[in-house]
C-alpha cells in the first residue's frame, strides 16, 4: 500500500493488474474508517443528496454542499486520493463554467480531482480541464444527474448502438485526458471491453468484475440504506445494529437505568 495515493498510482495499478478500491465518503469519520480498512480512493459523491440530505435525486445538490462535505473528507484523510463530484448545473454550461467550479472545489476543499458525468458532450470539457492541470474522472453508463431525461435507474447501453457509442465515448474521454472512468450499471461484457480498450483505469459500479476497480456508496455497503440497488449488496447491517443499540438506550432511560449511578 502506497504512503500517499496519487494520480500516478492509478495507472500503475492498472498496468500491474491490481484492483482498485473506491468508496464514497461524506465526512471526516467515514474517511478515517475507509482508509483504515484499505480504501485507495475516497469519492465525495453527489449521492450525498440522497444518502444524507433526503432528496429524491442528486440534481438538488449544489456546489456549496459538495464543498462543505469534501472539505470534511479531506480533513479526515491521510493517504487516500479524494475525488469530488461536480454537481448538476455546475459544469454542463461550458468548459469555462466547469473550470470555475472545479477551481472552487480544489481551493476550498484541498481535494485531488473532480468527477463529471457524460460522454461525447463532455469530451471538450475534459480536454479543457486537463490542459489546465486539473485531474478529471469521467463517468459513463447510468448517469444519475440525467434522471429527469432517463426516467428511471435502469441498466444502460444494452443494445448494439448504445454499446458502440459508450465504447467510442470511453476512448474519447480517455484521449481527452481523463485519469479514470467510472462505469455504472452497464452490461458486464461491455465494461470488460472498455477496460481492455483504454489505458486508464475503469471503476465499476454494477458493471461486473472485468473493471480495474470497484466503487460503492458508503450507506449501501454498510447496510445503512433503506434499500440497495440490485448491483450493490450490503456487506454489513449497521442500520439494524444502530436501531437495536438506540432502542436499548431508550429502554434504559425510560426505566431509570441510564445514566448509571457513579
């Protein structure tokens, strides 16, 4: 395990065939726990709008919200690479808008990279940011910020035409300077084909084991979500454990057993 994970380590891991572990984090304690467990990259995802703030989608999340949570994650990390989502409306207008938003996040949080969603329409934006020294992660497949257009969270690129377009977009984004590519909810064979075709690491979420790494949402992995996507099995059941612990405390309070007599 490297002392400080950097952008250079991404390509090194792909070339060495070492799987990358990414995990969302939204505050300092989650960053500390994830690092202690061996996570390489902390993604401050705009999923915080749904997991933490109670919104029904990610499109309500603002740049200020992302900066608030990303700064906390950076304060909590010691070695992990920190990637922050550019939220809906903060980058789609123009490459110049994306640059201004990315600079805001880097300067206010100390993060290492920004992530944006989209294929061909975002290639020039990725090129613009990369040419100006910013580390950029791209995102293809299911694009949560486009839910109003998609209508639901179904698997993407399931036919020949859309699969070909995704392959082309992946190559274009890599060629424009993206340092890694998140592939969300696409056929596993397509994700494997993308991984074999491009030189930058692919990070799957609902995209199979053929990717160079995997990412999950903190709350899904730990069993804190009310319901998980079908591609995100929980590895613990902390929600039930927390409810049980709080229930025991409430019982002790009501029976006069808490606080204990000193």
